[in-house]
């Protein structure tokens, strides 16, 4: 009877491991979406995207802009509302093994955030720079801006907010405090949008040059550096993972000894 109860207790702890299957499904989905977006841009940017005031631009690009912003904001705010509504009220009820599992989930989210950060800051930003080098700037809404500033960046912002909310509403390590490195990362991503407004205002009124090293672009570099705070965040997470690993190993040894 004693052995049976111990076995049930051990099984109740659940399986421990990183959510690799879900992670790769999410990454594959992102690859499909971002690749499809890039193909659409290649097919439509120079055909329908050279003149903001043309009816074709309104049909092929502004509808896309409104639709994607509506979708991103709806899904993002809905996810945040769900995480808050279902938040953990008593973190003492979460055992070491479950906390360790949730930390693995968080690390998977952060890895996805890092991949998206690279896609946004490298591939889509490079495409935007190339666009401005070969076409004339007309308005703030160009095909590459709609892809970069009004698709990639909002997705990046909500991904960061959702990861931050998950950590602070689900994981005891972050439940009673705000992680400063984590806050720096999500704040840096969020502040890209106000900097976009400043950048476009500057280009419209007093700075027409599109060189990457132009002073008006320095804000993007500074905000991009917020990603370096990931090092401090990982130190926080890995220190807790090491501690929880010792606790779960000790608990399993006690179960084996009791048998």
C-alpha cells in the first residue's frame, strides 16, 4: 500500500522536459507566415506599392495594414487578458518540479523572441533599407514599412509582453518581484514604436538621407542593445533551474529510498 501511494505521488509530479514539440511547431508556423509575407512583398511591392495615393496601393497594402494590426492587437491583448485572469494567486502551491517545467516553457518563449528579434532587426530591416535606396520616400506607409514597423515590430512587442506576463503570473521566481533585465528587454522592444514615429517625423521634415549610420537612426541601435539584458535574465533563470534540479533530484532519491 505504501509503495502504491509513493508511485502515485511520483506519477502526479508529471513528466519534466522542455516543450520542444510545441516550440518547433510555433517556429515552423512563424517561418510559413514570415516567408509568405516576404513572397507577397516581392510580388506586390514594385507593382502596386510605389504610390501611396493610388487605388492599387490602398487595395493591396493599406487593407493588409489594417487587417494585420487588428489581428495582432486582438490576439495579443486577448492573450494578456487570459494570462492575467488565470494568474496564480498562491505560488506556494507550485512544487519545484512544476516550476522547473514552467521555466523551460519560458526559456522556449525567450528563444522564439530572440529568433523573431533577429528576423525583425536583420532580414526585414535590411529589406526596408534597400527599398529606400532604390525608391523615393513618399509617405510613412511604404510596403517595407508595413511589413517591418506594422507587422514585425508589433508581433515582437506582444511576444515580449506575453512572455513577461507568463513569467510574472505563472512562475514563483518572478511572482513576487519584477525582473529588471526582463523589463529592459520588453521595454526596449516596446519603445521601438515611438522611435518609429520620431524617425518618420524627422525624415519628413528635416532629414531625408537613409544611411544606416545617420543620427536619426541611433535610437534603433540603442533600443536594439536592450537585447543584451537577456544575459542577466538567463543568469536569473539558470540559477533557479540549478536550485530546482537539486530539489527534484533529492525528492526522487527520497521516493526511491522509501520503496
